[in-house]
């Protein structure tokens, strides 16, 4: 099962949650559960709006680092 953070557009894998994920801090009204990896992959697709990103700690294979954040001040 996967936990969707609707506020930050991050997807967490419930079977690999780590302390760094801070999943307990996601507000109840901003969380949603998804049951299949296929649905998660559709949400991670670049054509999906809003575009979601995998959590860097529990789903590193689906995490996309935004290089533009390095240059913004």
C-alpha cells in the first residue's frame, strides 16, 4: 500500500517507511491511500497533473531530484 501526501505531492511506500519520511506529520485531510504500484506509476508519469514524486527515503527508485532548485535563491 502507498501513502499519498496531497499537500507536497509525495508518494510513500508503507512497507518501507523510514523515520525520515515523517509520514506521521502528514495531516489527515491531506493523505490518501493507493493500493497498486501501477496506479503509483501513473501518478509519477510526467503527463499526470499534479505531478507526484516518490519519497527519497522509502521509494528512492522513483525519486526525481529537481536540479533547478540548486540554482534558485
